[in-house]
């Protein structure tokens, strides 16, 4: 009995020692639960989800509307818009579009290098025009004859010469056309080969491939003509 009584007393002592710990743990949990609504309210306030604490008097101007109207007014101001985006034919254009009639040329248009570059641009433009004409007559016409390993590099070198003739503002416009020409030419060359199946057999050009080729060749001609307007005034 003495051993059993001792074991009972030891259990009571351990329970007494654990009670404060358990009580403290429960207390901390309660405090955390009480703080949770405050935390959620703070998050809601940051996200703009909290209820409005201040109501704008009826008839009073809304600050967001005022700011929006101010920004809209700045965006629609003709002088500012034209200064940022330019104007061609009375139409507001993109930030890198330039009117060739307003081009500022600081290089030598009569230099042999310039003449050679212009001739190169015209040569590749004629190639694209001839390819379009051939496809118009025969949708299965071979257009790979104008594709060479160096043509994209030659186009870039020639158009770089034209870029270097311009002041910085005008060059932003010719560089834009250069990028568009290179992109159109690259996409054309990607579709130029006739399709081949897994057995290695050459198949007819489908309507979708033909359409892409014609669009990209047409874009190349269009942008090339626009570029030449800067040096042929």
C-alpha cells in the first residue's frame, strides 16, 4: 500500500507541475484568436476591402475621378501627344514613327557608301515584289532562289547606313522600319521552302503557308518603300 500511495502522490505532483504549462498554452491560443480579427481587418484595409470609414458628401467631387480626368486631359492634349508620338498626315502615330518629310539628315546622301546601300535596299525590295508576282501566277512557285545564307545580314548592313545618315530622332523611325523589314524577311524565309513529309517527299504548299508568305513579302515591300522615302525626297 505504501508503494501505491507513493505512486499516487507522484502522479499528483506531476499533474500540478503540468497545469501551469497547459494553462499558459491555452492562454496564448486565446490571445492569438482574439488578435485574428484585427489582423484580418488590417489585411482587408490594405487590399481596399474594408468598409468605407469616410463617406464623400453628396455632390462633392471624387478624388479618383479628378485624377483620372487630369490624366485623360494630359493624354488628349494635342500638343503633348504630337510631341511624344509624332504626326503623319494629321494622324497621331506611335512613339517611334517619323514623318519622312520632317527627316533631319546629318550624313552625306551623295557618298558612294550611301548610294550602294540604297541600291541594296532596292534590290531586296525588287526580289520580294518579283516573288509576290510569281506566287500570284502560281501558288506553288519556287521562291527559294532569293533566299541565301547572307541576305539578312546584307539587308541589315544596308539599312544601318541609312540609319547613320539621320539625327537621333529621325533614326528612331528608320530603325523601327529596319526591324520590321528584318522580321518580315525572316518570317518569309521560314515558310519559303516547300513542305516535306517524314518520308522526305516534297508536298504542295498549303493555303495557310501561301498566305503567310504573301503577307510577309507584302509587309517587307511596304516597310522598304517607307524607308526609302527618308532618302529619296
